[in-house]
């Protein structure tokens, strides 16, 4: 079928099942926006900043498992997307970004609003394309979605020069891929390795399952639960793996790492077998590498071969999709367990119970504590909300005190740690899951980084609740200054008692604003917010100098915890 | 640290597309791998190019280089080519200072190395030499006393034997 480049892009997006795009138009994107205006299948949500569009696409993708799509114009528009794209890619989130570009004949001449988008994004996305001819559109779009969503998911940028958009082509969408000779992710684990792993698992006396974002990406939460229950394995999850195993289960150790539970970290240091599934031994979870897990053998299941033995050497590397590998492992292990093989793990569980009793995570008393606010959010929502976080102390308290029981219900920028992620990501998540109660647990600093999206939420009627843990500080940095820089609070005082007034700010945008200063007001305020059919900011004026504990100091050994 | 870095020759088969060189080169610099030399040109199949890269890395990083290269969508195959199992060649052009007294000597030296005189100027000789690193280094050392004005190298190219 003969059509314009712009129509072909739109048609391709429809073929890929895209139902929503977050973006902002500009000069070179007018042709595409023009055809988008008449689309019956695709909703476009106009954000107020391109970073918001990228995070919203990311939040949508993390919440639904589908590819998130964002768009921006050339030059400044594309540059504004970059932080959001880097955030998504670092956390292996499937996003396709379509950026406008100046005409092919003027590329490289410093034309008006020209930026080298493929050059800028080269090192921080999974792949990118600069279209040169309208005829390439169907293949490139098909590949973009394929690459973003398969193997280790990630971000693909399609840079679209204005003349390519205006040009014409005969549109025929490829049924399956025709190119990409160098792209073949391994999804089936090596059978011999799986067998060897199963042997190791039944002979371990102090095993632990360490699960991460890869289990979410794979949709392997059920298999993981089966494996844990089959052998009674204690399970710890990373920040990005929260929910793949219910944190309410007695086998759960909660999150491990820098601000993980003491018992999860002790388990890592005492275990004789780490079964790592879709987790990448990030430095936030290993602490000092050369003292990490000294007694452990390591089985490492990951779809990305480059993650295996990158930081921690794997004794049994298994490249493959978490779900497929776990299924195979279960098949191998079930007869073993039936035959009564497998060590007695009772002493191990007894030890873990003692650690849990001795080093519990507790909500401190007195005043309005941020930990209390989070645990009230947990209580009032009965643990069923879809939680998104900003970055900093708020993020860690959310992770510690909101127990996750389902995957895709705790969204957080882990790898890049991008302040300003939470609110637009919550908007994206709510668009993808309109029936979920979506709450952004925010910091007073982070929320100010994308606060303009209040307009998006109000106008597009996306009722998310933002719970601002307002401590008046760039709290996480202040905490480090308190602990390691002699309490010299250089430029971390936000003076939110002076500005802004978050309640008025919300109201100015047409949202609801609530302020809470006392513990007993928390639950009523939450209930009011959850009933409101509009976006709500709740300004929780919390203790200013509260710290996140336990804490493994940077560079310290994982069992060397402050306040643990 | 304390681990010895060794030179490795990698042969990287890539799709012949714009921007692929930037992807590969960018990967090396971003991940802190040092490139000694890099040669790239189209292969017997016009849709494919071969890059030959000599890197200076220790064993663990070499594994990472391999894996990271393989992650690039346009990279089709990465092969490590140990010197003993591959043919490795580099072509170098030297411009050497001469005068009537030294000209014959230089030509003789170049001859011994099976090099070629490719240019004769009023005060210089153009020398072409093909070979492995050690051979080229040996010739360079012999030419240096006469005065090497300029030199241009292609970087190593290599193919497996057999
Ligand atoms: C202030 C701050 C503090 C933090 N503190 C902590 C902390 O205390 N504890 C903590 O855990 N994190 C913490 N983080 C987050 C941390 O930085 C990392 O982002 C996080 O630990 C990484 O999680 P992950 O290992 O699950 O990896 P991800 O980044 O989610 O990676 C997923 C892995 O799974 C693989 N994968 C993808 N798809 C599949 C599939 N289908 N099958 C198999 N494998 C697959 C990928 O290749 C990758 O290796 C903190 C972040 C911030 C900003
Ligand atoms: C975009 C960005 N800039 C700077 C940082 C460094 N940083 C990490 S946490 C933090 C403080 C966050 O403050 P706030 O949002 O108020 O959260 P709190 O820690 O107080 O809960 C800062 C500045 C960052 N992670 N992201
Ligand atoms: Mg704060």
C-alpha cells in the first residue's frame, strides 16, 4: 500500500499493538503528529517535559510488561528524553523512542534544532536507528520492537528525519524478522548445566535464592515460587525483583544489599550456595566484592551472557530465560526431592529465624516518621497498591516497609537512580493499569524534578497519588554527609518549609493537596486521597533527620552494617 | 590489578552499515579497554565488514570484551586470533631521510626485509613493508638512525590459518 512515511510509522505502531504514546511534538514531528491526530487506536498523552514522556513510557512498560513508547522532536526534545531512556535501559525496560530529526540533506550541518541523537544515545540504549529512506520504515520499526522486547529487554531509538516522514513508500509490514544476522538471544539453558545445578542444589546445606529484575522480565515468578517451596529455599530479592516472591512468605528474607534487611545480608555471607536468577550482582548488593559471600558456590541464571561472572564468578553459569531454566530445574529436581534427596535445611532455617528475631526491621516511634507513613500506606492499601518510588531515602523506606507480593507492583529506578522518575512513571503505570491504585512514594527533592507532570495527570485524568515524605532535605545525601562528612550539610537543605507549598502547588494545577503532620492523620488522609478521582499530592511533613538503616557503608563488607 | 595485560587480536565480523565502527570503537572506550590498532574494511560479502582489533587486556576483561561485543546488534561474530594459529599482517609506509651516501644502504636494508621502495624524493625515500609486529619493529629500528620523517600504518589484519 502506498503511503507517507508518517503514515507508515503510525501503521507500524498499530501493528505492534501500541495503544498509548507519551510525547511532545515539535517542528520536524508535525507530519507524524498530523496523522496521529486521526488515529482511532492510539492514545497520545501530551506530557509537559520529554523526560516525563520517557519515564511515563518506562512506567507503562514496567507495569504492563508491554513495550512503552515515547516521542520527541529533534534537538532539545531528543536531548530531554535522554535521562529517561538511560533510566529505562539501565533497568532493562523495553521502550521504543521515536525522535524527530532534521532533513537528511542537512544532517551534519548544525541545522536548526539538530542534535546527533543516535550519537548521544549510542552508549546508553540497546540499539538505535537513523532512518535514511521511507522504504526502511517497516523493517526498522519491526526490528525496534523485537529488539526492545526480546533477550535482555532495553531501549531502542528510531531517529526520524523530517523528509523521511514526508516521503512515500509501499508499505508492507514484515511478518517476521528478515535481517539482524547478529541478534540471537539464547533462551534455553544448557541441559548439562541445569543438571549440574540441580545436583548442587540438593547437596547444599545453606542455600539461598537471590532473584532480581530478570524474573520480572521473564514472567517467571510462579516458577520461582515453586522452586523455593519445593526445597524450602530462603529467598531474597533485589530492589528490582521486589514482588517476584511474596515478602509476606516465611521463606522471604526481603531485600538484600546496602539497605537490605540484616538477615538477608547475613544469609548471603553465610550461604554455601547462591542461586542467582535474573539478578546482576550490582555493587549495591555485594558490598565489598572481595569479602562477598566467602563460602558460596554460585549458580547464575541470566539471559545476558555478559552479566555472568562479570562481578562475581559463577561456578555454574546458565545462559537462558529465567522461566524456561527454572522449569527445567524443577523437572530435574522434583524426582530428587521425592526420592528424599536434599539436605536437612532445618538448622539453616533455625539460624535465619534467630537473625530475623534479633535484627527485625522496625518502625521507630515518636513524631511523624517516614517509615510509619510507608507502613500505613501498606496497611491501608492492604498491600495491594502498585507502588512507584522516587530516589533517595523515600525509595529505600518504600522498599523496606511496603511488602511486595506481586511482580510489576513496585517500580523504581535502580540502576541509574534517577530523581524525578517516580511521578511520571506512576502516570504511565496508571495509564497501563487503570484499575490499580497507583501511589508514588516520593521525596520532596525528587518530586520537584518532574512536578510539571501534574498538568498531564490533571488534564488527562490520571488519578495517581503522590505521597511526599517531606523531610526538607536531599535526605539520602544528607544522611551520607551526617555519617561520613562530619554532619557538614553542604547544599542539601531544601527549605521546603519556605518553598514550595506542595498543597497549594497541587491545587494550582487543579489537583488535590493534603498536608499531614501527625501520625494519627496519616490513615484518614490516605483514605481521602484514594477516594478522590483526581491526582493527589499528600505532603507528609516527616522527621527531617531520619536515616535509612540498616546501611552497609560504601566499600564495606556486606555484613558490616550500620544500625543493623 | 596486578594481572598482566596481554595483546589480543580480535577479528570482528559486522554488518556493513553506517555507524557500526562508532558502536564498536565506542564500546572499547566506554568500557575502558585500550585499542592498540584497528583495521576495518568490507569482506568478500559486500554486506559484511571485518574489523581487526588489537587490544591490550587481561584475561578476565578479554571475556567481557567478547561478551560486550557480541551484545552489539550489528556484530555477527567475534573470534580471538592467537598469533600461533593465525596469519597476521600489517602494512607500514615509512618516509626516511636519505643523502647520496646512505641511499644504497637503506635500499639494501629494505631489500633484506623484502620491503619495497615506493617513492624516491630529493632527500627522502618512501618505504613499504608488510609483516608482523616484530618484523616491522626490527626494520623501524634499523631505519631510525637515518631519520624517519613520517610513518603510516594500516593496523594489523588477521585471518585464522587452515
Ligand atoms: C539509592 C539507591 C540505593 C539502592 N540500594 C539497593 C539495595 O540496598 N538493594 C538492592 O537490591 N538494590 C539497591 N539499589 C538498586 C541497585 O542499584 C540495582 O539497580 C539493583 O540491585 C539491580 O537489580 P537486579 O540485580 O535485579 O538487576 P536488573 O538491573 O533488574 O537486571 C536484571 C538482570 O536480569 C537479566 N534478565 C533480563 N531478562 C531476563 C530473562 N528473561 N531471564 C533471565 N535473566 C534476565 C538481565 O540480563 C540482568 O542481568 C539501590 C538503588 C538506589 C538508587
Ligand atoms: C537526577 C539526580 N540528581 C541527583 C541525584 C543524587 N541524589 C541521590 S538521592 C538524592 C536526594 C533525594 O532527595 P529527596 O527526593 O528529597 O529524597 P530523600 O532522600 O530526602 O527521601 C540526591 C540529590 C540523583 N540520584 N538523581
Ligand atoms: Mg527529602
